[in-house]
C-alpha cells in the first residue's frame, strides 16, 4: 500500500504542477496569451481554462473532496489533454506539441488508476 501511495502522489503532484501551479503562475504572461491566440481561441477562454485547471487540481489533491468530484476532475483533464492535442495538430500539424498532451495524459492515467487502487484498499480494510 505504501508503494501505491507513493506512485499516486508522485503522479498527482506532477499533474498539480503542470496543470495547476504552472498555468496559475504563467497564464497572464504575453507568451501564454499568444499561445491561446495562436490556437484560435479568444483570450477569455485561456482565463476560464486556468480557473478550471486550478479547481480540478484542488479536487485531486484534497483528500476530503468527494470521489464523485474527483471523477469529474479526472474526466475534465482527460478532455483537456485530448483537445489540446487536437488543437495543436489542427493548427501546427503533427509535431511534438501534438503529442505532449498525451504524455501528461499518461501521467494522469497513472494517478487515476492508483487513486482507485487506494480507494479499493481503504474499503477492504
């Protein structure tokens, strides 16, 4: 069980850094705003995305949050990564930016699987 907790918290911390802290700290930079414009989205979409990313990260890392909300957060991040890959592929063609969201999605999947392993272990004890 200790190994499962370490894997869960490592993966979840990486998601929290990439999807919560980093966007919260950099969303108002000109580079971030240009990135949103480059993909064809209005600036307010980037702001809304950051708010939902931070809320999603909070849902994942706060143990007292109900599991149903955690499931919604996992689903929201999954859609975010898939649509990020589609957006980059549609605008810039197939390149590294297209596949990077899938790498982060793989980390999210590890967090999700181990979240459920920990839940199952908790209900069996």
